[in-house]
C-alpha cells in the first residue's frame, strides 16, 4: 500500500475568556509546550493546528517564543494554521455580521503574527446549522471539519466517510471533512498500534482515503492523568514513531493538502447538530436520563448497531431553555451587538468602534453558554467574564457616541425574547433589568465602573449526573481515560449538597413564609411558600422626569388565601450608584401578622476569603461571605469584596431580621464533580401587620460603592504614567 491513506491530525487548543491565568499557564506547561517539543523532532510529519483567539493572545503576551516556534514550523510547511471565529463563539448563536467579522479579524491576526495562509476554520464545539456554509464562504473559508456523527445523521454509512464532502447554502459552497469519533476515543487512550491497525483496515478497503482526527489538544497533557500518560510514559513518542514507521502507506498530512489534492467524494447537506455527547447534554434532564438508560440497555443488543445511526440527542440552541442563565447572557449579548450595528452608521471613522467590537467578540466566547462534561455555565468566573466584556463594550459605545454623563433613562422592550416586555433603568453608573412577568424580579444589575453584573447568578436544578453523586460509584480518578468515561468526586459528601431552587436566584423576589419559618428551613429550601408573588406576573408603569426614573410594579395576589396587593418601586437618579426601593402591601389584616421577606442575591462575591466579608453600620466584621447569618432587629447589612473593589450595602427604613447564606451548586467538569459557590443570599424579613387601612410599607436602599476599585485604578494609572515619564 504505497501512500494509500492520508491521515490528517487536527488539534484544537483552547482556553476560554475569563479563565484563570494559572489555568492557562498549567495547560501551556502540561499540553501545548511539551507536545510542540516532541512534534518538532519529527520532520516527516505534518498537522493542522487551531489555537483559539483567547489562548493565542495569552501566548503572545506570556510566551511569544512559543508562537515564534509555531511560525517557524508554518514556514517549513509542517504545521497548517486553522482559523475560525476569533473568540471561539458558537457560530449559530451570534448574528451573521459577527460571525463574518470574527473570522476575518482572526485571519488577519494569524497571518500577521504567524505568516500563515489561513483557509480552513474550526467550528467551535462542532455546532452546525446549514446556513453557516454561506457565512463561512463569504468570510473566505474553504473547508472545515465536523464529526462523522453529523454525516451519519445525514444518512451516510461509515464506509462513505473516507474523504471530504461539498455542501452549499445560498449558492455558496464549502468543503467539510468528517472527523472520526472512533479515533477521538483511541487517541490518546488506546495503544498506538490500535490506531495504526484501524487506519490500515480503512486503507486496505478504501485506497486513497482521507481520515481525520479532530479534537482537543488538551487531551495530550491537561485532561486528568494524560500528562503522565503522554509524556512520562511515552505514549506520544510511541504514537509518532508508529506514524513514521508506516509512512510507506500512511501519509500524515494537513487538511489544506488534502483539500488541494483529493476531490470531494460528493455533495452533502448536514442536519443541525454537534458531536454526539453535546447533543445528549442539550436534552432536558429527564429525557437525558431516559436516553442514557436506553443506550446502556441497548448497547449489548444485537440490533443496536443497526438502530444506533437513527438515535440522536437534542438541539444545541435548547441550552438557552435548559439554563435560563444562558439566555440571559445571550439576550444581553444581542442587545450590545444590535447597539454596535446601529452605531456603525453614526460613527466616523469606523475604527473608533474597534474597541467596543473586540469587547463584544470576547463576550461571545462559547464556554459559559452550555454545560456537559465541562463546567460551562456553572462556572461563575466564566459568566462574570461574559458580562464584564459586554458592560465594557457598552461603556466604550457611550464614549464614542458621547452620551451625556448626567443622563438617566428607563425603557421597555422584549430584551430576553420571551414575547413579554422587560424594563431597563440606566445611568452612567448602573444598569438594571427587571422582569415584570416573572415575579417583578431584578435579574441583571450592572455596576458599570467595574464592569460587573451582581446578578450573574445561577439557579440550582437537577442534572442527570447527580444520579452518580447519589449512587457514589467507585472513584475512577487514577485511570487515564476519556473525561466522558471518568467519575471523580473532588469533595466528600456531595450528596448532602444536592439542593434545588424553586425560584430563580435573583433579586426583589417577594416571599411569604409561615410565621415560625426558621432560618435553617429557608436556607435548605424547605420553607413553604405561602404567597403567589415570587413568580407571579406584575403590571408595570414607567415614570420619567429629567432628574429621576422609576419602575412601578404591582400585583394583586394572595398569601394564605388572603387577597393582597403588593407594589414595589425601583428608582434611579443621574450619576448615582444607589437603587432606591419602596414596598407597599395593601389588604393586610389588622389582627394577624404575616411573615414577609425580600430576597436579594449577589454574584461574583466569593465565599471563604478574608478580604470578602459581611459588616454592619459600625463596620464590625461578621465573617466571610460564606458565613450563615441570622440577625435580628437590624437596619442594614453590608458585603465587601476588596479584591473586586466593591462595597454593597442594603439598608431598610424599618428594623428587619436579616438572613444571609451562600448558595452552592454541585457541578460536573473535566476534573470531576464538585461543589461550586454561586451567590450570596441576603434576605431582610419582617412580621408585618396592616395599619387601620390595611397597609404596610418599607423603603430600602441598595448602595453600590466602588470607590476602592476606582482609587486603585487611579493609583495604577499614576504609577504607569510616572514609569513612562521616567523612561522618556
């Protein structure tokens, strides 16, 4: 067999926007650098490499010599650089203008820095819809790689998946290579000879075939136990040696070379999809468990191989349904994208918008918009990063559009695409979003000076893998296996942490509890809701004047069967970092007390750190932000995060009991199943009794002081200026 098979190694190296610097560094040390060092020694081998924008920017800043070595291999013809969208968005999730913009922006960056000719594109998470073909074509992309799972879903048989196929949309064509799922599980977890035997079998049956391995470069050192397996135990050297030893019939090449020399097998139109595991994760939890059980039951059935090609999971976009937090980020991203598009017709020169555009693109990074074997939306630092860049983009647009500093406004629109209007209050310090149809909740609160959304929270819900937590199987942590096959518990007692929330973990959530409801019952989610206000619909009225705006939300509901009217007002004035809140309850009995509570959640303020703590008026510390608090007859409660540089203080006109406690979720990620802090609950509560007219009222202030962050930023700017002046 003389060069009867072309084998394309396609590696995808990626770290998300918002990931910790030490994670980037560890992945570099464990995967990217050692792989390059080994590969450099094999002059007869080629590969295609996609390094995502967030990672390549980090490498350029921290290890530019690594990129210089890549550039040398590019010039030698040994590495082909694969492009794509700069900041690794799910392409189907962002507007066409942003898809094309990201792809073109990244191509120019790669060509300038690496001297590469970029013709191929990586499809993040291999999430495909047919209309992508025309956008990719218009952005200059000639070919890409998807999983063979996509092709099987289109009705192709395994023996047909031995080369590229041509697809088309709106008269524009694109070549697509099928990536082998079998190889994804063999490399690097099987013995190298197993891969050689598999490729030899294909080559004997299909001379001239093109077979593609396309998967994460982190499998070669960053995934659990793989660094030892690949480098200390020598798997990678044995694998590359095996490729060289078989080069008489096995040509290791690039996607670009295969595209140039091997015509497409035929034409194909692929249904929407992703890789197989992702489609399973996108299912609703109950259906996901049914799916998993069915596959487990059928895998030994002799009919399974005939049935399996017709079995598939869910639709990626339904992550926005499965996790409302994903839809919140998506809809906020769409607000910024639309605003940027509108500004393009108003701003000259257009390059004045480049800063805002880059911030938008960064916020589109896919990793926090889904969840499966990777932490995704469960990871607070990734959600916080999305909002950070969206708020930064808005701030830059304000500067370019010369928005007046003393403005304040209130608007209404269907911001989250649920066919019901939401409310937006904004000044130059804060932006608040309210949802009248869902409990009148405050679901986003942007502190613009530090680009932080205090309501990037997460609501705890059942997950299919929670069955593993309850069952507590044997820990497989010492095995070198695919993350899809491992069960590792990073903490003990996680089964005791499985709590699920009945309402979103947002703010201005209105509760009525039994009079004797205890702090522990509320904290555990066991206190029974006695009213219909926490998730019921509120009517909304907007009040505007030059010096203030107010949202007035009202609901006629009941608690314990007693008809009540609850009205809450949210006021914002220019140049203020304070939300002024007013509550009134009407229809209260004069001869009985009702237990009323207002729930606030604050995200991005981690627990169990000495520089993040509770305090009261006298500034006395009450413990770190993971400390459960049950305070009586208090007028305020404050939360300080010195690292973030914010002081959050909630004060009330009537003395209140204050409950405060952390919220943590049990999440699965590539490292194992673990407990992750999500938010801090602060809940003032009262036993209310109506006056002679059946009314009770209270006012609250939510003060958000970022003077610490701003003074620190000013000091850093001054120090930088001094260094610059000294150098000059």
